[in-house]
């Protein structure tokens, strides 16, 4: 179950507007970390959206998950294939997920959305 989604499209538009007006250089916003690029290549989910920077490649989405706050098992987030989300959720009960779009050609990257995933709603008695 998915809740508390935050959409980052407005911030994305603002970044692209800054680049168009020269406030930020393309190099500034096309600096995806090598780990992110690797994740995009190996476990990313292809989209049909064109890259807003190079217009020469479709974007790939990478999903990062963080376990519920307070967990000491793994403090950092990690990239997981979208197909593995359900399994991760079963294991941890609650996750915060971040979807990041990446261009594998020019290395543009931006946060698309974040959301909470809960294995079951607290209102529901799971028995
Ligand atoms: Zn690109």
C-alpha cells in the first residue's frame, strides 16, 4: 500500500528553467553519480519520456528504498529493482521509496517522487 506521495515535478521544472535561462549550467545538473548510472543500467525501469536535457535518450527510473526510521539494520538507502519492492516491503513492513530519473547518455538526473510503502494499513486488523 502506497501513501504520502510527494511529487517533485515542480522542482524539476524549476531546474530546467534555470538551465534554459543560464542560471545553471548543463554540467551542473547532468552529474549523476556513477552508482546511480550503474543502477540505471542494471536494475532501472525504462520509461518512454525523453531526456529534457539531451533529447536523445529515454529516461530510466531507479527506485531507492530506505527502511523505516529507527531501524539499525541498514541506515542507508539502496537501489532495488521495482519488481523487488513487494519482497522488500514484506521483509521490513514499511519503507520510504524515492524514484529518481536518469539519462544514461548525458547523465541528467532528478528526483521524481517519494512515497511511503506500508505492508498493511494500521486501521486494518491483519488477524
Ligand atoms: Zn540526456
